[in-house]
C-alpha cells in the first residue's frame, strides 16, 4: 500500500489528519497496515485514505466563489487558502509531467487568497480564471495517476483517480464559462460508471477502462485550450464594500 507524506505547514493539514483518524473505519484500516514511520514535521497517510479528500479543493473553491459574491471576503480568502493547501499536497505526490502546473496553481491560489483578504480583488472573474486553472491541473494530475495505477493493475485506485479526474474536468469547464455539450456530459457519466466498477473490483472491461482514461485525457487537453493565461501581476482597485 503506497502512502503520502503530508508536511504540517498550516492548521488546515491538522484538520485533515484529525478528520482521517476520527473515522473508526479509517482508524481500523490504518492500524491493520504498517505505513512508513512519520518524521518530525510530517504525517504519513495511506494513499487510499487520502483519495477520500480528492474533491475537497473543488468544494472550497465553490465556497470561496459564493462567499466572494456575498462580499464575505475573509471567508472567501480562507476557503481559497484551504483549496491551495490540497493542491500543494497533490503536487508533492505528482508525476513530473503534472507537478509544475500543480505547484503554479497552488502558488497562484495562495497569492489570490492574500489579494482577496487585502481587498485587491474586485472582479469575480479573477477567481474563476484561477479556479479553472487549478481544476485543470488537478484533472491532469488524476488522469495521469489513473493511467499509472491501471498499468500497475491497481484497479481500485485507478477507479478513484479516474472519477476524480472527470469531476475536475467538469468543474474546470464550468469555471471557464463553457457549457458542456450533451455528448460530453453523457460520456462523463459513462466514465464515472466505469470508474465505479473499478473501485468495486468487478464488471469492468480493461479495454473500456483504457478508453475512459484516454477520453479524460482528451477533455483535459480541450479544457487547457479554454483557459486564460496566468497573469504574473494584476493591478486592480480595492473594493468599496465592507469585508465579511
């Protein structure tokens, strides 16, 4: 069983680990296995447990967007920080082909959170563009992880990764403002079904799974072409509304 090492750099990581070990089933799983020993400043979490949090970045990005629209800027910034933390951790466990984009997005979200808190962000479009890039980076990461797990015949892990990749592709498309065509929505649903079969360990056909993984790869590429380029600096006025 592979494991992920989480560096304790903020309170949100502590919250994650607390949530992990508060679950009786998870605690039992952890006690039945023998994960690598933690070193000072790091926490080791089994990868199949960490996968339970794969949708958390999207959740926090949506929360941040909602809070920003309601002019609750402090709450929005806090959720962006949390999403950035998850992306930072994904980058630590990423292959070389997807690591750079994850690091760039995590750093962009960190900067965005500071700008929101200071009042330097007036347009929700700035959030949406950054969020789309983060979702794209995560989708590419999980698609690559699904392909790797499939090659290693780790079917359950491949299923989890594949499902996460589909979710992030869909979320990324929404942030770009592009409506998914009905055919794409149907295909995404089909890939989710295949991913579910992989997780369950039965009823799947490897050729069908392979096509699903490649389909996600194509959609990730399409999403990448819809993204606005990342800006190094943004000069915008401070909003007049009171921060929440």
